[in-house]
C-alpha cells in the first residue's frame, strides 16, 4: 500500500536535524550511562540555544467517544510544536518504544518523532526516526 501522506516538510526536517545535532553535542559532552532526565534537560537547553521552542513532559490526552481523558501519557519533548522527541537511556531498545512514539504521533496529529537512546557508545546508532 502506498503512503497516502505527503513527504515531511523542509521545515520539519530542519527541526529534526537540529534535534539530532543537539543530541550529538549532549552525548559528546556527557557520554552514555546517565538518567534520561539529565539528557532531556540538557537536550532541551541545546535546542533552546538554537532558538527552538521546546516543551518538556507534555501531557497527551486521549479522546474516546468524544470525551477527553487525561490518561497519564507524557511525551518527553515537543519541539516547535512539530517534532516529538522521546529520550531513552537503556541497554537495549524495545519495540514497545516505537509503539509508544507512534501512539503519541497519532494522538497529537504530529507526523515526525525521534526516538533517541543516549545509553550507547555511538549516538548515531541510538537515533531512530519515526513517521506517521
């Protein structure tokens, strides 16, 4: 089945590249092995230095049967209202992390998410791009 969606816009790709550049900078400075919250706050700082608007720990409601429920979902970072960033610091990535970010993309109507695992010797191997 062909993808019915338009390509990701240049604007969103520029934001995503900035997030990746920020992740590289944070990982280079701190290395692997710290808590997710440390990487989150440092990446947020890097992105804000680049002039991007970043929200941390954004509540994501679920709408079911035309009723809005605050189900306790929180995405780590929302960058310029266009890119979701989920931060991990784990030994091994789990397919449920992909499902988590895809759910956030569906619930927010945002197309692009980045899953970043900082607990890796080479950050390039810890970055995954997910598109809805």
